[in-house]
C-alpha cells in the first residue's frame, strides 16, 4: 500500500480515518487501482475507468461516493441515493457499514 504524500493535509483531522479506509479498500483484492489526486482519491478495479469509489474530505468525516452495482443493498440506510451512485459521510461510527457497501460495489464492477 502506497502512503499518501507527507503534505497531503486535505483530510486534516480525518487522516487516520482515511488510512483505515485505504487499508480496507486495498485489502479487497490485488486488482485495486488507487489514483491519488489533489482533492480526492479514486479507487477502481484493474483500470481507473472501472471506478467504484471516490473519497474526499467532508466537514464531519470523509465523503464516500460509491458507484452502485447490481448487488448494492443499503440495509442500514446510511447513504444518499444519487442515481448511479450513493454518497455517505463516513466517520468512526458508521465505518463498518460504509465499508460493507464499498465491498458490495467492488464485487459488482
């Protein structure tokens, strides 16, 4: 797992949460592609064109935009439906549920 640049301060106080998310997402499989950009991080499967997750900082945590797949089922109703995507502000309280949705989407792309 590559580390974020030392000056990657955009996530501020949520940097530890980001590290936990990155570790979990990258453990989903060895075909994960991580594209670190100036204002967000995009995850895809095999190529960046098949993205399933886009994360960027939010006021109360980390905003995760998840590309919904055919197996997407938000039983806990933690996301906001945006059509082909769903959004959730992830924090320490809902991290496990959010990562379960990410796993569902990873398996469906």
